[in-house]
């Protein structure tokens, strides 16, 4: 006797219709959360895997979302990709990833390739200084709250405020901010936040690593020893990668961190707690950002008449910003007074 289809077996097990089982597995329909979870658990137990081809024929959708990253070699972006993939999976969607490889041309090519693959919607973390328009798919943008068309992102400015206020509490009144690019809205928001958190009494200096790279090459010195000689007691970098560069330069020049100068970062990359000293940094809630972005995108795909959009036409999430958390480790400490510095 030919075995019954697994979808039918699931329906008989719970004395419900095949349509109810299908809705439970896809997260649709009005089904009690308890029943939906029991159906999903049983489906996993018997090894049922929904047919993406069958779903595409029934719904006219691929069940796949596109995700475009600015540069997958940056360790921050695989973390974001993992959060989005997990959020998409709970909604019954797969994710195809496109890598912009650090250029606006690469970003355009990645978007085009994903559209050719028939993705139902797109999530884009834009390359700095670029905008994404007219992709003829529901689009979620993840950048910064001040970015036109931002769907949801970390609250980068508030993260900067928290870091600046923390350094001010430690007594730092002369701070060097090390940013990457003057064209980045994310970096601009972090800069303004740090300045606000430090307060009006602080003396703040600012350099961009992109400018240094244009003059001296990508591995040119940040010149931190000169800033410390002028009284800088803290180096507030706007990414953990830049913080690692600063730590390497300072330790190579014989400066003790944090006894002589404090160093802070942003992003809390996976290795930030493993280096010496452990890096004080800001952490984004990737899981929540991914959940909100995917939720808004899927709603626009499945219920477009109920979905909200920004003025730029991108999908709108329930909230457009998620707070960042200050992570204090051993790279930061109280400022040394001028009298105690050698």
C-alpha cells in the first residue's frame, strides 16, 4: 500500500484539515499558537519538509528573501546575516545573500542577481553614500534612523550618547574620535552621539581613517602618540576594527591601555572580548533588528494592503530603531590628570 503523504498524516494526527496544517507550517491563518507549535514539532519529528516548488506553484512566490551586504569580509555583516536568516526561517522563508564587495557597483550587481533569482523581497544594508530605489520588490533598508527610507536599525546616535556619557563619567575631557568615513550616515550619527554624551566641557578632536588611507595608504599610522602628547586621554573609535588598529598602534608605541589612555569601540564583534585588553564597546541587538526587518518585509509580501511604507517607499517596521547596549571591559578606565601623566 502506498504510504500517505506526510501532510495528510499530520492532518489526521491532529484531526484537522490539510489546509490547517499547511497554514500552521507557514505561519498563516487563524490557528491557536499551541496547536501550530504542536503541528510544527510533529512535522520535525516525522521529517516533513515543505516543498518550495509546490509552494511557489500555489502562491506565485518563491519563499526566498534577498539580502545584500556591503562587504561580507567585514566580520560585522555575517553576524547580521545570521540574525536575518534565523528570523526569516521562523517565517518559512529562505535567504539568498549578495555581497556588494565594498562598492556601489557591486551593490547594484548583487541586487540585480537576486532579482533574477526571483526573490520575493529584499533586505539591503546599503553601501555608505548610496541609495537603493526602483527594485520592483518590497524592500527593507537597514542603516540608521536618520537614513531616508530606513526600515529599522540600531539607534547609532543613542549608542554614541551612551559611550560619550560613560567616558565623561570616567573624567575624560579631551577625547579623540576615530571614524572611518565622512560619507557614512551611521558614522555621522555615532559622532554626533559621542559628542553629545561627552558634553560641552569636553574637547573633542576627530579624524577619518579613509582620509589617512588616501594620504598614507591603508596601513598608515593614525598618529595617536601626537594626540596623546597634546592631552588626549581617550580614543573613541566608531568600530571595533578601528579600535583594534588603535590598540595595536598604542601598544606598539609603549602606551599602556587603559592606564595611559582608554580605547573604546562599536559593534561588539565576536573577538572583542578575547583580545587583551578586552574591548569596551557598544552592542547592537541583531536578533531584534533582524526580526523587525523580516516581519515588516514578509507582511509587505503576504499582505501588501496592510503593510506600511516610508516616504521613500521602503517597508516600515513597528519601530525604526533598537537601543544599543554599553559593554564595559578592561580597555577603558578613569582619565589620568595632567599632573600624573609622565
